[in-house]
C-alpha cells in the first residue's frame, strides 16, 4: 500500500527554515497507522488529508504529534492548505477561502498573493482560563528567576496553551527550558515578550510541549494565535485602523527562523476599540510555506 508524503516548511518562503510538517494522503489509513507514521517522521506534527465530511468544506484534517493526536495545530493546517493549493486540488473562486475541517471546527484559510502565497487562517474563538501555577514556578521551569514572568493564563484558539509573558527581550534571551520539569507539570507552555531581535518583527515567541512529544516547536501557529488573543485581551498593543496587527519571530534559537503575521479583528467588519472581550475577537494567523520533499510511503497492506 502506498501513500504520497510531502514535507512542507511552514511560516517561511525559504526551504529548510520555519517549521516542517509532513503532509500525507490519509484516506484508508487507520488511526493507529497514522500515529505510527507521525512517530516515524519525528516532526512536531504530521497532518493527514482526508475527504471532507461537512457540506461546504474542501478537506478534512487529522493531525498527530509523535505521541498523540491533537484537535488542531497551526503549522500543519497551513502546510495542508499549501499542498491543496499548490497541487491544484481545489479550484477556488476569487475571494473564496479554503475551508478545512479539524477537531476544533472548520478553519477558513484565505490565500493571497502570487508565486509565494500568504495563507491566513482564522482560528477558533479564543477561550481564556486561569492557570494554577505561581508565576515564579513557571519561571523556574524555563530557567529564569522570580519576577521574570509578568503574567500567565491558559488560552485556546483550537489548542490550549499556557501563555506566559516575559518581562523583556533580555529576559527571553536568558531562557533555558527544563523539559523534565515542564513535562512533569503537563504544561504546553508558550512564552513571548514584546520586542524582537529582528527589525521586521514586534514579538518574540518560543513554545515547549514535551508532554506531547515535542520538546520545542520551531514556529507554532496555534500558540501564536493564543498569544495574539492574550495581547488583545490585556491591551499590550493598541489597535490601529480598527485592528491589532503585528509580526512575530520564532525559531531563531533552533536555527529554523520563521515569521508569523498575526491580526486580531472584530467580527462583522467592526473596529476594535480599547480593551477587547474574547467573544469580540477574531484571531488570524498567516504565513508562507514551501514544499521541500515529495515521496511515497510504502506501508503494510493492512493499513
């Protein structure tokens, strides 16, 4: 039994940068085989393309880390969109968004630009929840000292992250994560600071998920969506022209730099004004993608 596989570098237009995802034609594969393929690939996520089950959608996605299936993740969703568009699997009308079924609901993906399109997904409505860890305990888990973590909160835009804001870029550069301590607390923790190393970015991000089999993720679409909602909720960046828009950098510490284009808007074309309630947010996460590998998986006939 054979299945087509590609490796796509997401959140970059440059091969061998950004975050690689495996994209596999998954029709007819069992969940157990999907999980084995994801483990074998040893990437943050492997996404399987399946026929849609909901009217008005273009494909169904199942997403696996090396250890578990997850309802949603950003860079495999973007990578799947790139394969569907670059392989001309779906003809889109002008202005029509690609609509992808995930475990977190239907994710619209707008495709804009020419030879290197920008793929922008609208993630699920943000959900916030208090988190149980003292800020100084979070700091110790990532190798920092008391006072370095400013605030923290659980946020989900399809996948739940513990979002922790660091005091400054200088603090960010001192981070030394203890993956054992993070995993022991079952944290999926993403840290960010206002300010960036690159002149074309505004926010610096890192994401750690050792409990899911991913010690550090190079560039993380779901975490960046949660961070954008966090920034809007806490008024860390004022709206301009009715929206919050910025560029995040991630992956520098891993030698896999990427760029995430984040925006928070109000539903129905309304303008953001001042503080924003979660139900008033639409979170948009965009990036480029490039295919770096194409091949064929040779699998046991049992599927």
